């Protein structure tokens, strides 16, 4: 008897048989598409792969307008496409065997998507050295615009050297501590951040801004802008001055004319011959010709102690093409002569005090001679209410004033100089004075001569007009001799004219009267009215 719960034998067998596995249509389609994509990518990469030795060499030669040599080349595929080049050398010009650029290791990094978009993510140059020939001596550059853009260019630790046109002179070298350039290409300006060790004066420069696009036909019209900071600039390299300068500013324009505004501060500025440090601050506006390396000062306001000096001029190539020559126009309307003298003389306090106005042109050529020996200055000046700090000098002026007024006692004379003015020409440390006129109570004088800033020797001669008889300007045997000469001066309506001379040194000046001094007699008589 069959149990009613048991399934029929045929149905039980059919339910227990397994179903055979089948490949799904969706999976098959995915596999086929993947194979097609890989095949297409392989074809595209084979055809358009930019990181071959030949294609990279060609791109570098076009970008640098140079012949390029590569010692070793290595392609990379993962994790990013690119290549690494060892010892890359750029030689510009058909007849120039000197490398323009040398790079010890050049790493080029891209993306697979970037290959189709002509974009390289990052280029790193290690051990890069750039050698710029003297301006005007090399062949011009002719670069072709490229569709390739570089996201970042890194060149930390690079050096840039500017060769000198003077035989035997070492190149001017800039050490680039950090350099990051973004968006390098022909579609717009690149942005840069650099830290550079400046050679003259030595100090650290940090700059950031924008540059380009490069103007192939007129390089001087290539735009540039940014901000800078210059720190710890050592002025002692110029031999004759010293101090650590710092400066900040902004600039914009093009390579042929970059406008710059900024300020400087030198808390310990020193002229070595004087040895006294002062806090020197300036605010300036200028423009730079970066093609030739020349600077033109539109206005500089310099402040030290109680004196304000306004300057303008240039620091540019000289006629003989040997270095740069500074030509600076200076003016001060209400300065202090003691502030200025304190820069150049060791004596404390300075030799003279009083208000000063001046106009002068200073010329400072390049070269290794000491500062005072190569400095040239020509101009005019006027000093009001001047007083001498050296007792012996002031004593001589006091006696001269007392004698001119016919007084025997100079214990309490008026000792202030009035209307001291003249022309001065400084060359090789020697100041030559012309039309030097001044007044003291009871006398007026006009002199000419020299004063050395190197050994402080004085040689001034001229005419002194006094308000009394010439015999009252001295005492003793000399007074007796001058009394004998009084009759010869009685016909003078405005007082006697005396040939006078100041000689000796600043520390020990000598005041003298010499009626036989022909050089003194050749000086024109004082033109202003005596007191």
C-alpha cells in the first residue's frame, strides 16, 4: 500500500535534478566593452604617448630654443605617466659651446587624462644651473608657442649666473632657495613664489606675483607684477658704508619699465670714515629696466636724525660699460649740518652745527676703491646760525669777530656765523670750495680753497672786510705792524679789506692775515653787508 504522503516516483526524480549554469548577457557586454576600451587606449597611448625620449627632447628644444642633450632617460607608467631625465644640457646658439642650462635630474609627471588635454601636472628640476651671457653678446631667442601647459614647476636649489662683459670678472650669482611656478604656458600669465639670495648687496629676497605671457617680438613689453621683501642686506660690500638694510615694496609694469614703490630701513647705517651709526629710513618710487638691469629713482625721501633729504637719479650702465654708476640729485631745505657732518667725521660732536639747505649731484662709479675716494659731489649750500664745536676753531672765530669790531676782549662775543654759503666740488676725498662767503659780528669774508675728508687738512684763502681798523684785528707786534699800514686803508669807505688764510687741520686750525698772499687777494671781495 502506497502512502498518500509520498510523491509519485516520476515527479520526485524531476525535482531533484540540478540546473546547468549559464553566462549572463550583461557580464558578456561589460567584458567586451572593457576589451574595446583597453584596445583603444593602447592604440591612443601608442600613437599619442608624449613621454618618449624623442618627443620630450623635441619639446625641450622648442621651448628653450636650444640643442638638448640627455644622458639617461626613463619612462614611468604607474602610479602616473611621465619620465625622468638625468643630466639635461641646453646649448643655445650655433657657435656657443657653453651650456645655457644644466639640470642634474628632471622629473616630468602627468595624468592619463592630461595626456589628451596637453597638460602636465608637475615638473621638478633638481640641481639646475642657468648661465646668462653678457647682455647683447648672445643670439636672440626664438620660441614657438606650445599647446602644453604645466601645472607646477619646482626648481628649489637652483643657481642663476649673469656673466660679466669685463675680462676676468666673476659672474653675478643668484642662489634660488625656493622656486614654485604655476600655470606655465602660453594661454595666460604664470604665477610665481621665489626665495633668492641676492649677491649685491648680499641679502634674502622673497617675491611673489605674476609674469607673462612672454612677448616674442618685443621682450621688453612682457608684463610682470608682484610684491617683494628684502631682508638683511649687508651694505658693507660697497666699502665705505655699512649696515643691514631691509626693504618691502610692490612692483608692476613690463620688463622694460617696472614701476616700484616701497620703503627701506637701516637701523645701523654707517659711513666708515665717520664711524657713527644712524637710523636711516626711506620711502621711494622708482622704475627698473630689467632688460639692461638699470634703476631710475623718481623720488626718494630719506630721513636720519633731524634731517630730511630728497633724492632722484639713476643707477645704470656707464659709458664704458663697466658696472653701474649711480648719479643722484640731492636737496635739503631745512636739514642740519651737524647731522650730515656726523656721517663723515669721527669727532663727537660734529665740527659744526646749524641749519642747512643744499642742492647737489653725487656720482658714485663702480669699482673697488673706498667709498670716499670714488665719490664725486658738486653743488651749493647755505648754513644759517652756524657754530663750531671745536674750542680752538671757535676761539679763532671769536677773536676774529672781536678784532673786527675793535674790541680787545672777546670773552663774551657774538660767535654765531651768519649766511655761510658757497659752492663745493668733492673728488677723491678732497672738497674744493668756491665763492665761500660768511659773516661774523663785525666782519664779512669770501674765501676759496680745499678741505680733505681723508686727512682733515684745511687750505682756505680770501678777503675779509672788517668794520674797524685793521690794526684792531690782532695784537702784539703784528698789531703794531698793522697800525703802520692803517693809512693805506683810510680811503676805503666800507671798512678795510684783509687777505686772510685758514690752514692747518680741523683739530688745530690756523687763522692768519697775510697782505702779501696773492692767492687770497685774487678772491673777490665780500658782497654782503657786514654786521
